[in-house]
C-alpha cells in the first residue's frame, strides 16, 4: 500500500465512520439522504457555472469598453482553462481524501471572490490573473460531486444518476446566458460578474447545510451493501482511502483505458466549447445578433441537452454500460450540425440557433458519458483524480479551441474557424470508436 498520509487541512478531511444505525433507521434515512445529496450537488454544480461561463456572454461588450482584442479575450479564456485543467487533477486528488460538505462550498466562495475582483479590475493583466485564479477555484467543483454520487449511488445506477446530475451544467450554463446578458444590459458589463458572485456565496451556505460525506459517516452501510450489489466492492477493505502512490500509479497512470478516454475528451471539449465560448460573438458579428440574442444562443446550446443527456445515461445503463457506442452515435449528428452552420447564409439567425440546439443535444451526452467511463474503469476512491486527468486533456482541448478559434477568426475569418472545429470532431469520433465495446465489467477485470 502507498502512504496513507493526508495533506488535506483538518477541517476538510473525510468525516469518520459512525456506529451503524438500526435496520429501521437505515430503511428510513438512506433514501432521504440519497435524494438530499443529489439535490445539493445538482444545485451546487449549476451555480459553479454561473461564475464560470459569464465571461463569454459579455466578452464583446467588455472588449469594447476596455479596448481588448479577440486574441486578448481568447487568452483570458485559455489561461482559465489551463489552470482549471491542472487544478482538476490536483484538486481531484485532494477531494478524493476530503469531505465534500466543506470542500465544495470552499470552492464556491473562492470563485465568487474571483468574480467580484474581476468586475472591479480595470487592466488586462489583472483580468488575466484573476480569471486564471477563477480557473483554480472552479476546479474544486466536479470532484466532490463525483465523490458524493459514487458513494451514495451504485455502479448500476451510475449512468442514470450522473446523466441527471450532469443536467446541472446545462441549467447553470443556460441560465447564465440570460442572467449575464440582461444584467449587463441593465447595469453594465461588470454586473455580469457581481450578480453571479452573490448567488455563489448564498449557495455555499446552502451546501454546508445539505451535503453529507459518505453513508458510513452518518451510520449507514455502503451503497453496495445497501443495494446488494457487488459485496466485495462494498467491503471494509474496498472502503479504505487509497494511499498517494497506489491512487496515482495503480489506478491512474497505468490505466490504459483511462488514457484513451482522456484523449477522446480532448476533441469532444473542442466541439462542446466552440460555440459556448465563441457562439455569442459569432452570432453578433456574422448574423448581426443583439446582446440578448447572443445570450439566447448560449441558452439554446445548454438547454437543448437536458433531455438527451439524461436519456443517454439511462440508455447506457440499460445496454450494460456500453457508453462508448452511444458517444459515437451522438457525435455524428453534431458533426452534421457544424457543417450546417458553415454552409448557412449570413442572415439566417433562426437556423443557427436551431443548429446550436442540435450541437448541444448531441455533444453534451458524449462528453458526459466519457466522464462516466472514467469512473467505470477505476476505483470510486480515485474518482476525483481520474476525472482530473480527463480534465487536463479536456482543458488542453479547450485551450486549443479558445486560442485557435480566436486566431483563425481574427486572421482568416469564421469559415476557417469552423473548418478547424470539423476536423476536431472527426478525430474525436475516430478515437471513441475504439471504446465501442467497453463496459464496466470488461474494464473492471483489468483495473480493479
């Protein structure tokens, strides 16, 4: 075994196991707390997106007010994503050995502070540094959610539950398109950071009241024992926290499935964030959309995925966890939608908004299922770290997207930027084809 040393501050460390409750108390308490934890991580993760996706909505207005170029805005997006990706790996490892009840609210308070400071700042260097710090704070969002859901819901429920929880990013990402746009119209572009920051502070308090650590920390049995699924994974040995070397080497670095999933994630992130980061600007410059119509584009992209993401997760459970197959099937219509945007005329705003919806409907399920596959191929005690590796590759993809689209659109026009996106989607489909037959059972034989 690797070292069990825990580098977390004392108040963040996992809650200790409590004596087992009576059978009657377990019967009444378990369903209630499962619902409470799901509710908390859903709302909490949605609010993380309010203080993360607000910059793209008002980037044109902010750039005009402060004389920033597309390249400078692209650099802000890129540095945030770079720090976010690295932070997801290190914060994920820290979260694997932390109590999400305090870890997640701490991240929300930190990202709120970054938004307040960003709104008050007036120089490019300050904005670049603050948005980078926001990326670090944002990296504290996913991992505690993954830890919580994996301890309170079993592997046979994973696709459905994560599919539902994943809607939180669509709710938050869609709402911020409206909140940021209309806050900016009424109060100026800086309010697009103040208003979400206030909401994040309120949500941090809510999370401390509602979240719980593992079932054992409140006197309940493990989820595997409660659901009578795979008793070995729910044994006391399986419930021990992993040591640093064991976690990083055995479950992450030597995991070939995880590296393939991470490589596919690089290209899916390009497809997902291309229109999220640059869609509002594209609509304003090419389709002559207003600020509000640009925000509606973000709203459409996000909310179109709400049904498909849940259905894709549910379907992946029903077909034995063959999530790679669904990823490939989803990315083909997304590819065709990007072709449609490339070929549409300069006046058909309604068509582009429809195609934005098609992209969201199909890309988000693929991105979500890649994240679940990363959980399928590792231990639930290494979930934050495994997803951190995915995030590094995804963040590299988003850096390539944010800077690449900025450069292509600035120097060669929007058509060149769209051709770059199309190439990325094709490469992503090719990598995901190798995951067509992967299931939790076939992967588990190698990694557990």
